[in-house]
């Protein structure tokens, strides 16, 4: 199972004088000090009735620093309720944000970014005075009309992604899945043109999962989960996460790794602390299907049980990955799922990063569900449009599958999801780049072969 995306830690922080402030997407600059200063971009990136999301970028224009803190005062009684990539404290109308562990050190010209969710009533004016490290910085601000609805954050001039599903009923049903505008597919689409752009749009504007694993340290993984789920909540959408850091991951294959057996519970707790809202979570692809296949797994059943509990208590709706229809018998999968149990997991997930058809996966899922008390299941349809040719690592000639949607047809299938990110390599096989790297030729092939 490939690490489905490579994550680069956010470059870091800031200090002292001179400022540029961006309000709700409009930027008006004040001249920064040429040798010892900073630039700050403050934006209301999304706003809805009673709440808003703020985004702040700080660039160090002076000597390198090892830590920073940014302070400002709200004029209209706004209150910060949560933050990511920084630690926020508020007393009255005064806010102080200090760097996170991963972004406290800044070279000259380097930047740090953090975000927050806040509340507002009546007005939501942009702060006009900031201080960094105790030095007051001011900048001229010319606010524009602030948004009044919850738009999905989208770079201009690209269109706002359209959700693929409307709300149904039930506490664990997503209102609409979130389109992440930070994916490699979105970047490739937004910078392309012509036929390439038309094909890549099929991938870029379709909701997909955000994978979190130990390619980041735990604190940074937590901050990225907070950032991603926070953006989704601010947009009024439901995020989809894939947690992928089990000890002995992938049994030494293309996605070998995972955290140490003594660190997994702590890693899960740290990541769970970043969850905002009620994301759906696919828990540990291949972990249950590979149970006992290699050394270094520790108490894998216990780890999965603990992760399901910690993540669900943080607000997530957890689906334990159970492999695919051509891997283990339905009876064996059911037995393994029952070892983990469903005290905290809502159901199970099938076909993650694989190519088995939806029809085959549905039939198999119903067999498993019947053996585990009728639990619901989800299917990854991201690349199963042409079914499987028997290969799992970068097979050619495949196609995008059905777009994500909720299913309410009297069966135990809860949803079709895109868990694997189409266009990202399975690993260095069949001519592909490293696991998680963008492979545009295959992305275009998947899109061109799609039946929609």
C-alpha cells in the first residue's frame, strides 16, 4: 500500500517591524523595514453566520529567529475558538499566537502560516495593529466587503469546487464531502490548459481523502489534520481522513514504515487532538488483511482497537480497512474484524487503493456485513472504473470509478468514496515514481478512460 501523498512541513515563522495586512482577500501594503522586520498577511478566508476562518502568514525579513509570537486586538469582540500550526491564547479582545513546535525557527525570508476558527457577531473587522516579539507593527488596511456565506476556499481564478452530495439523515452522515484545494491533482489542474485541464478537472474537483501518517512527526501531523479538518468545517463540508501509521506497515514493501510499537498509541492520541468536526476515517489500510504476515506488528489488533476508540472519541466516524474482495475470504475478514470489534468503529472499508469493481466489492461487503451483525461498509472507487487486471502496483489501462456519493438503498453499503488519490503513484514499480509522487501520465489515463 503506497504512502499516498508526500507532505512537506510548513516553513516557519517571524519577528519585528513592518507589515502587510490582507483583509478578506484584499491586500494593501505598508513599506517594510529593509533589514529588520516582517510581513504579515491576515485574511478572512471563509465566513458564515456567527463564525469565520482566519488565515495568517508571517514572513521573516530580518535575522534568523528560533521562536516567535504574534499579538493583536480584535475591535468587534471576535473570539478565537481553535487554532492550528500555532498555539492561541485570548484574554478579552487580545490574542497571542505562539509558534508550534515545527515552525518556530525561521531563516531570513522564510515564512510560517497558521489558521484559526473564530466567532463574530455584528461586525468582523480586520485587526489594524499587530506586534511580533513585543515590537508593535502597524500597516494600512483597506477592508473589502467580507463574505457572508461559507465558500469553499479556492484560489482565483479557479471555480469553487462543487460538492457531490447533499445531506441525508443520521448523525454519522456527511453533509457533503470536502474538496481539498491543496492536493497535487488540484495544483496540476489549476496550472494546466486545454484537454489536459479538462481531464484533470475530473480528479481535482472530486472529494478525496487526506492521508496522515508518520512521514510527519506526530505534532506536525496533528497540525495538518487540524488545518484540513478545520478548513472543511469552516466550509460546511465533511472531511475524509485515512490514518496510515500502524507498526510494521506494509510488511516492508513500497510503503514500509509506521511508528514504533511503543509509540503508536501516543501518535494516535496526538493526531486525534487535531480533529475538528466529525470526519469520516478509513483506519489503517491493509493492516487487518496483513495481520500476522510479517514481524514487527506488535499487538496489531490492540492498536486498531485503541485507534478506533481514540479517533471516535475525538469526533470521527471510523471505518476499519478490511482489504479487498480478492484477498481474504469473507469469513476470515469477518473473524479479524470481530477481534477488533465495533464498540467504537462504525463499520469497515473495502478496496482501498485497489481496483476491484464496485459490483464485486458490494457483493463481498454484504457477505462480510452479514457475518458481523450487519455493520455498514464503504468502498474506494477512485480507480476501479475498468476493474482489476490482477496487478496492484501502478497497473496501466485503469480508469476513474464512480464519483463519491452516499448510498441509501436498503443495503449495508454506506458510501462510495475516493480514498486513494488518483494520479499519485503506488510506488517505484511499472515505471512509476516513488509512492505518493504525482504521475501525470497515469492521472490523464485514468481520467480519459473514465465512463463519465
